[in-house]
C-alpha cells in the first residue's frame, strides 16, 4: 500500500511501487510527490493541479491529457515523458529535464521553463507565447511552432556536441 499525502486528504493506493504504476484518471489534486520515482508510470487524465512534484523522476511517464495547472515540477526529470494535450497552465518547470519530452497540443500559458533542458523536445503547444523560456536550453532537434522564435523569448540554442566534450 502506498499513501500519497496531499494538502487536502491522502490517497491510499493498493500498489507496492510508483515505478510503472497505472494511476490514470485519479484525483491527486495538491498531491505531495516531492522526489518520488514515478518512472514509466501512466498518469493519463490524472488531476495533478497544484501537485508538488519537485525533483521527481517522471522519465518515460505518460501524463497525456493530465491537469498540471499550477503544479510545482522544478528540478524534475521528465525526459521522454508524454505530455500530449496536458494542461500545464501556470506550472513551474524551472530547471526540469524535458529532453525528448512530447508536449504536442499541451496548454502552457504562463508556464515557467526557466533553466529547463528542452533538447529534442516537441513543443508544438497552445499559448506558447505566454510561457516563460528565459535561460531555457534547447538544441537543433527541439521542435517549435514555425512562427515561434525561442531566442527572442530568452531561450538558448546549445550545440550538444560542445557540451559532451
């Protein structure tokens, strides 16, 4: 049994690990999951509004159509995560690793990506002009909407070959 604490009331799950867990369609509003390992988990259509996911491992996690409105996801690992059609309005993703994450169709109005790594990510999102990209890192493989200029929003184009030397 796993108990997920919340600022509202805890959620008790009949599982032994969050790694690879099926948590689709759950109400985890304001859940406290700081530093938790949710790698390969499925959180499709899950309500994570206001959740605290700082430093969590969400790599390879499916968060498609989830609500992450004003969620705290700083320093989290979202590499290869699926956030297709997710609602990230006002979320804080400062210094998060979003390498190869898919945010196609996500609503990112007011989302803060400051210092995040967006190498190879798909950012074909709604309200991208309202998001904060100052100090965000991206590479030639990052996919942006054609009309969007990430450099004018403060994002930094990085040649990953230079980093790996």
